[in-house]
């Protein structure tokens, strides 16, 4: 890959890749991971699939690297959930700002996401945060589009189950 | 991503890509080194040999007049002694037809390579591109006391009407500095050494040394000589005044190059103005005096408040520059400049990213756009 081609690839996609990684690992670690993504892209561009889009290919590289940081990501999700409130059994204060209530809901979802299978977590964040299409999510995770659709259905059910269990746990009930 | 991290990473990747691309080259298109390919090469060589021997034999039978249409230099060797031999014609190689390799060295400050860039791709401390102000221009003057006064005009719409004075908590208007009329010019004093002159459209700014009293005699002398004629800013230069530089606003490419001098980290800041002039490079409160830099006439500024700081403006070809740093000697600054290599705008874009678009000031509603008209008295 020539310098100008590499520069264009970087300019076109660095923001998206950084956003994806930073949302999952935090900004400090994200710079390091993004650097690794693009270095790998330079090293392996000859082996990439001819069908892969640039974005899907880079997301795939990023997703593979993110898996190395699975523990960090789960810890971050748990911390985020702890900091931004927990689901409570007490009725929501009608004067509570909407943002706080939203945070509580997101906290439940974050905790649930931390408990997902790593590949399912990848799919969830690619779809929810990066607005990836089924085919892009398939490219990024190495699954077939059909498998992505199947897993996404399963993820929705699993998240619902984990969220309900999380609320119950926070409220002091047995899950 | 933080801009500095983003830029450093871009530089790093560009460097890797460029080095690997140039060291490995593009994908090879040579025939593969297989048994089949080798056999084909041997067959081709044999065929060439047969043709060559046949050609020689044919030439020998036809004698030297074998090709009358294309005279061949007479290289016939006539043996003088020995047994009877057949004259041998040695075919001469055709004259070279390939164009000679005339790679021209890039010329610093030329139209093709107007910029100076660090040879090695390395992280830079600062990187900005400021697009030219369309219709704007600058003027750098030297007063009789050898101080420097810089002026800059920019096109634009008519200035807004003055806003009502600010009031304090009790609703009483706060005191403001009223504009001062000098000659026919209406001047508003800003921070030390900064003045705005009222013009029908756009703006006219004056910058001079900040460590002197406001409206010092030299400034008043200049303002008194100035007059407005529609958009034209007439400046008949009084006796003893000189022009260091003048010209239109141009794009400004700036980078900060971190270097180490005597164990200290120093950042050399270089601003370049392709097709520029000394006035656009030297606009500000810097007080310049003539010097020789890089073997060329240039202007050097040393700030009285920051004696460690050194700044030089000059020209490399058609590119104006302003280079400066703290804690650096002139010779060291020259050495840094000499270490840079010529580059073009495309290289800047490839290495550092796209440059911002130039904005066109909306001048449709205001016809009398400012323009300097300097004359010597």
C-alpha cells in the first residue's frame, strides 16, 4: 500500500474506528488500539478479502484486537454501570431528570452486555453503536449474515433476560 | 481522537507505508522462475542465437553493401597478414534511444516545491494551515526610528454599528475608550500595540511594538499621512519611512519541529507563505532589523521581553517564511532550515491531512473594499 493510499484510508476511517474502540475501551487505550489496527491493516492488506469494504475490514481488525481486551472492557462496563446508577425497586421519582432515568436503564444494559458472550457483545455494539448493517457486522466478526441475524435475535432475548435478572438482583430478589 | 495523537499516528503510518512501498516496490510482473519459464527463456535464447548466426552468415555473403539504405559505419577489419579470411562485419549497437535520466533537483521555494518540510517523517508539535484572506493584503513599514509597524487590510462587509455601551450592575454605562481621530483616520486602540482603523468595508489593523506609549509620534505621523479615498487607503510615506514588504494575503503553512539543542528540547516554529511576501510573514508586533540568514537578506526580531526568543522573516525563492524558536542561536536556526527538504502542497496534504477550504468574504453589499496605495513622498 503506497503512502498516499494509506493516508487516505486513515483519513476516511480513523474517526469511525477510534469511536468504536473508544466507546468500548475508553479513550486512553483506544489510541493504542487504533494504532495497532492501522499497522495491521498495512501489514495484511494484501490478504484482505476482495469483497470486504474498507470500513468492514478495519472494524474486523479492531474487533479482533478488542477481544484481547475483553476483561478490560467488561470491567469498564461494570464500572460504568456502578457509576451511573442501578435499577431500583423503588418507584422512580417523577421529578428525577429524564437523563438520570435513562442512565439507570443504560446501566442495566451495560451490565447485561458485560455478561454476554464476547462475539455477541461485538455484534451488539457493532449494531447499536456503530450502526453496522448485517453484512458489515458479518464482515467485522467473521460470521455469515445469516448467523448474524440469528445471533442478534438471540442477543435481544438474552439481554432482556439479563436486564430483568439485573433489576431483580439490584432490588434484592434472587435472579 | 485527540488531534495530536491523530496526527502523530498518521505520520507514523504514512512513514511505514512509504518505506515498505519504496523498499519492496510494486508487485512484480516478471515471469515466474519456474521450470517452464526457464525452458522458454532457453528456447528464446537459442532462437536469438540462430537468428544472429544466420544474420552474420547472410551479411557475409552480401558483403558490406548488404544494407545500402542504412549506411553502417565502416567497421570492416581488413586482415593484413595470415591466411585468406572472410571479412568480418561487426554489427554496432544502435544509438541509445531512451531518454536520458534527467531528474531535476527540486528547487526550494519554487512553484513546484514551494514548501520546506522535514526530511524524516517525524511527529511535529504543531501543524496548522491558515487560508489566505481573499482580497486581503499586508504592509510592513520601517519608521525613521527604525521601529517596525505592520498594517493589514481585509475585505469584508461594512462594520456593524457601535453597540450600546455596557452597563454595570446598577445600570450605569461603563466607561469605554472612544475612537481617536488622527488626521482623517478614526482609530480604536485595543491591547498594547494594537489598533483598528475605521474603513468603509472590511477591516484595517495596525500592529506595532507593545512596549511604547499609545499613539507615539511615529504612529501619529503615519496615521496623519494616511487618507481614505473610497476603498483605497492612501499612504504617502513621510520622509524617512521605508517599506520592508508589501503584498496580498497568501496561504500560511505552519509546523513546529521539535529538536534537541545542547540537551534541551526546543521547538522551531516555521510558517511558510508560498507566493508570499515579507509583510504577510511579518505581520505582528515583531520589531525587525536587517540581517543575513541562509546567505540571503532577511529580517531578524528579538523580543525585549523574551530575549531568548529569536524570529527571522525572509524569502526562499517565491516563498516567504517566518521561523523562530526559544533558546536557539541564529546559526542553529540556519542549520535547522538547511536540514529541511523542498516539498509541494500535495506532499503536505498526504503527510498531514487536507487543508481547510478558503472562505470568501461576502463583499457584495459593500463596494468600497480596502486596498493599500503606498507612495513615496
